[in-house]
């Protein structure tokens, strides 16, 4: 079976203006990197054209008034916030991005493909039920999961978010949902937007214990991330037993990224994906969907995505060279001790 790459050239039409870091060149660099690595035409990869999500899909996770607001701001070309402009085609392209995630999920859940990477723009993990921001309009990965619940009877989904910024929107949407376990590894919220994602934020009500925030100190790199994956991600996923792994894949924790202060190597994205691939094979017949989020150094983004696709297609599985236990792991174990044995 093949890995699906969900992609549309229309995503390149999402242009937030001169100097904005979330620019069309990001996706151009990814596709060029695939072609250079001979992944774009590989027999192990299938490129899939997405369809736009329907409004009813978006309203599975977003308030109807907020969906209408995004549409109105798009028509009026007024921004959601200073970092998140809107243009005439923003609403249309945000629907297409969410539709790309849905298509990736459907291909995987129907066993048409082994796994998938939705190469979508605009990104989504900062979009909550009633607010957008941080370059995000609709929450692509959340829309996908809610659609799959209804279309495929999906019961348990594990979301791993390794974008350098905490996915506050995804956390908000699933904070009380025991059917979705959200784990975010991000730069410490006292040092980076959006200022959420502390260890003590573990969910509420029936969802208490189903949010695991891993705030990494600036300067953290491969060794610290490897320990988190081995000591938190692996046992947490084995106890939760998901039917699908969904990954918010951001590449701004790379050491060369201009917006953050983390130090992941390019190779790290290959072994981060490798951890997910191996757990998915053990727990849910390999069902895995990656959805593109941030990452603003073009070379790091291009090579990082290529390494993930190599892992998904099992062309190459990297391994971390060093593992370094950090204090945050002990804090997470304590915070989640009522629910999980970590």
C-alpha cells in the first residue's frame, strides 16, 4: 500500500502579503524537495487532489457564528488579528485546507492507502471553536477527526502536535472529550505564542487526563524530544489504544527556524515520525494521518517533510542518537498520574 500526499496547487493562492512568514513558498519548497528526493513520483506515494470541506463539516468543531465571521471577513478583506489577514479567497481556501485533511483521513480509514500527509494551507491548530488567529482560520485536524467519527465510527484518536507553538485551538476543541487524547510538545508558553500549554492543563470533566502538554525550555533539542517520545508518547499511546494517530506536523522547532528557540535537527522529524509509525503498526493497523502546520525556514521545512514521508513509506527510519531525560517528564507523570501509569 502507498502513502497519500494530499495536495492542491490552489493552496499556493493563499498569500498573506509581503514579508508574512506563512507564505506560498513554504509549500513550493516542500514539493521541490519531494521532487529532488524522487518522492513525488515514487511508486510508494500517491498524490491526491482534495475537495473543499462543506460548511456542515466545519460546524462540527466551530460555532456557526464564527464560521460566518470568517466568511464575512474574507469578503471584506479584514483581518482576524494582526498576524492573520483575510483576503477575498481566504474562506474558500480555508475550506479547501480542511477538506484536504478530511480526504487524507478518509483514504486512511477506508484502507485505500497505508497512511497520509495532508500538505495543506492555511494551517489550523490555533483555531478554536469561536476564534481564529496565529495564521489559522479553521482547525483542519479537528474537522477531520469529527468527520471520521461520523463517517467511520472512529472511537479513539490520538493527536500528537509537535509544532513549536502549542495548538491552543485543538486543545480547546477537545479539552472535555475522552475520545481524543491530545499531546502537544512545544516551546514553553512563557516564552512563545500563544501562551498556553502548561503541564497542569490536562483537560476537564470527562476529558480530564486526556490532554498532555509538554512545554520544552528554549534550547531543547533532539535528546530532550527523544526522551519525551520514549517516556511519555509510547506508554500513553499504548494505554489509550487509539484507532488512529493524527499528527499536527509543524517544523518550527527546527534549530534554523526564525520564529522560535528550539533546536531540533532535520533528522529528528524522521524519527519523530518513526515513533508514530511504529506505534500505529502495533495499535491500529498503521492508521496515521499527518497534517501540515507551521515551519518557516524553507530548507528545514522541505527536508523535514521529506524525512517524514520517507518514514511513512518506510523508505528510511531514523533513530535518535541521544536521549536526555528532563524535568518536564516528571512533571507530566505527576499531572497525569490519576489517569495513566507513566
